[in-house]
């Protein structure tokens, strides 16, 4: 076990038991204190951000392979991610050490603290990673079976390929947005029930999808697949993902090539990237895979992470967020190493900053269904909110709030949240 994840570590910065950001986490993000300040890189600690660009200037990383790289003064994490696992580990050890309560270097230097500790409430978070390619998997057997059964009947719930390979599609990276950034209900082609020709309309079936994603730190050369036992060396860290979906647009367009405009209008992510190292203590046994996958996808034992997931809904009338989903990352059938191995097995090159998302994470219980399509059983069972409001799909000004954390003994290694509000369709974007 890496010493930076020791449950006994304490920071001199106070961190409450409910905080997502104890010294065992140290997630990376990009922030700015004002609009005219250049974005820079920091880690979250309690209610503060430690400004790594200042530590870098002060020489804290001089004894590591990061020396002279200036990666923490950049406005995305990409250059740091591209340095590879040795540099990530070295940086993490320096940062952990600087924040420890038994290290006087920053603890007793009030002037340095004034320069490099920024209250999160005084900072604006920015897009952490520049992403060229976004791939979305479909790795929850519960989700794939539920959706398949609703559409094709329980006998044909899963397509024959599903248990042999992690199904995925190439998503759209340009419309990845950060938590707090809202979007307008998209327009598109929709085929009304019992009609033969489509209409052009704002989607009437806007849904969220509870997902998690991971960033590729170091890619592979074209033609050189990443073997499954090396896959995690290429993964930098994880974020929460809300993969917005317009179900009516999707239903009309997806045959035969899969999702397109129903998915590409917005995908929300949380601002803090949790390093894979911080998740190590929460590794757990994954779902048993039957039949056994082909050798290139074979693990000694399927492993995953125990990450608790929740989704809350807030409406214009219901201002206290109401919990509508409790799920867990561990319910996924295919694990992240298998996803990397499969993605590259044909020689496809992954690149620094690529985002690979899990697909909707649904579990075995009614509470753990990860999107409205499943929760409402294709609209047959509307969701009833505590104030009597009903939802089949999302209304304008509804806010969806997702959160995720690993539960330690007396501390949480968390992802913060991803919060997005649906804005009304824009008339001006309606081309005649
Ligand atoms: Ca998805």
C-alpha cells in the first residue's frame, strides 16, 4: 500500500469527517481566483486548494523528475499526466508530505500559506483536462439487461457479444462541460408514437446517465496494444460523469450505427480528478465474469473499486435536493483494465487526456438504477417527488446533482459533485 493513502495520516489543515478531500485523497484540479488570473493546477485539501504552481516556483519539486518541467503552471493537467506514473507518484509524495501535520515546512510558514492556500469558496474551477477523444462504454450488465429487456423483451435482453467484450461507442469530446455549466435542451428529429415521419422539436425525453470516467495519462503508439496487466499504469485518475441523453432523438437515430446527436450535446464532469493511487485502498472484488473472457481480457480475478454513488434531483418547486439513486461503481461487469486492453487491442492509440467513461451504472436494486429510462420503466412508472411533482423525464430548470465517495474509517475519499441545470430550448438555435 502506498504510504500517501495511510488512514492514519493527518494534515495540519482541518478536514471534517464528511469532507471529500482528506490528505488521503489529494485530487488534482485546475482553478483560478479571478477571471483575469491564468488558470493553474492545485489539489483539494479540506475546504482549501493547495496552489501547486506556487510550490513549484518555491522549489518543492526540485528533487523529483518534475524539476524544471513547470507542469503545475499550465492551464490543464495534460503535461503533468503525460509525464507518467513515476512522476505522478513523486509529485504525490511531495504534496502529501507538505500537507502533513508533522512537517513544519508549510505548517509553520504563514507567509507561504497566504500565497498557496486558497479557500475553495474563493476559486472558480476550470476544465481540468483537454480531451481529444471521449469513449463511452456500456459496462453495467444490470443497465444493459434492463434496457434490452424493455426494448426487446427479457429473452433477448443482452446481445450475444455483450458477455465477451466491453461494448462502447466513440463519443464527442468537444461538448464535455464542467460541473456548474448548464446547457439548453437540445432540438432534434423525433418520431412521434404511431407516426411514420419525424418532427423537429426540442427533446421531450431528456435523461441523465450516472457514470464514472477515467483519464488516460500516458497513451500507446498506434499499432501497439496495451496489455491488460499494464493497463493501470496508463490511467491517471477518475471523475464523475453525467452523460446527458435525449431518449426520443436516440430512439429514432440509433439504427444501425448507434448513438449520435442524442448524446453529443453535453457530457458533464466533476472538476477534481482523483488519482488511481488514492482509490487503491478501496479496491474490491468485481462481478464474476461468466463465460471466461478471451485471454487478452482475462484477469486473475475481476477487481474494481467500492465507490458509493448518489444522484439527487432539484426542481424549481422542490428546492431541497431529493435523492433518487443510490448505486455503486462496483456493480460494473467490465473493469477499467479490461476497457483499456479492449480499446487498444486492434492497435488503436489512446492519447493523454482521453476520457473513457463506464456507461450508465445500474445495480441490482430499484434504488440503484442509474437513469430515468430505467427508474420510470420507459415512462410507465413516473418518479414521484416528495412535493407531489412527477417526472418521467427532466423538465426545464431541473437540476441533477451527482456525488461519489469511497468510505474509509472516519474519512471519505470523494469526488465532490457534478451539478447541472437544464435550461429551456433556445428558439434562436432552431434553424428553419
Ligand atoms: Ca452513456
